[in-house]
C-alpha cells in the first residue's frame, strides 16, 4: 500500500522520516527488524533518496542503525537512553510549567480543553496511538502557551526513546484514565498560578513511565537491549 505524503512546507525526506518514526514508535517496525530502502520508497511513493535522508536523520536520533553492506535496522529499546531522555525532558518541562504559571496564552488554554476532551474520547475506545498523539499535543501546547515553543522542538529526538516504552504501557487497563487525571492536575495548577503544585504534578506524571518499566520489560523483554 502506498501512503500519500501531502503535508505542505516539509521536504519529502522530512515527511518520510516522520512516517517511519511513527511506525517505529508504534512498533509496526519492530526493534531489530531490517528496513528496506526500496520497499519504503514504494510505500511512501517517493524515490530512494528521501528514504536515505530519512534513515540518516533517524540514525542521528538513535532509532535506526545503518550497517555498511548489511542494511538499516530498527534499534532495540535502550532502558538507559530512555531514562536519560526522561531526565532531560523532566528538567525542561518543569521549567515550562513554572513559566506557564507566570502567564499562559488564553487561546492555547482553550485548545488544551479540546485536547483533553479528545483524549477522553480515545481512552473510551482504547485508541492508543490516537491517545498518544494527543498526549504529545498536550505537552507541546504547554510549551506554546508558556511562550517557549522551542522547548518542545528541542525534545523531539530525545523523547523518541521514551515514546516506544510509552506505547507499550498504553494497553495496560489502568493507564489511560490515570494519565488524563494527571494532565488535568497539571492544568489546574497552571490555572491557579501555583508553580510548586504544577512542578509536583508534572514530575508525578513523568514518573509513571519508570513505575511501569519493570512490568513492560517483563512482558516485552525481547524488544530491549
């Protein structure tokens, strides 16, 4: 099946990179599996060159490994890289929510209400990938509303090492409603202008991945290095 890439403003390589990244994060492309340049070019309706460029970008992000004369392979999940990514993300997002408590764009605040409502809808039908996309939209909106959108852009490659673990935790029955409650707690603290409460709520939210990690590794150990 050919996937049409019609987004405007990005290069073909960037669009292909985004699609491959999505397939890696959602485990459509399993850790350790080979990636075919020709098959992906056919899949996305592009020449091989954008696929090569996408591979290079994804290798720099640590999601694929390019092995000369052997091919390109999806990298297995590294617990160590995931922990480092979580540490950096927490450091940056704590600063974001503290800034948000000093002032927040009202238009973005309205958008967050819509994001949370979509998350509730996706949670009700266990639409895990759509839920995860709205989770990203929520955190991106926090940075935009606080006036520091670059903070989220800087985290994009780093957080990819968390994203695959997050995707593995979402099917756990207790996960989705709990994440929504945590998002609501962060927003309530921002609305109240309470930086300490927002800080604590954000840290508790990002701690969830570490709490779930032992169970995920026990079930999906073959996906980890």
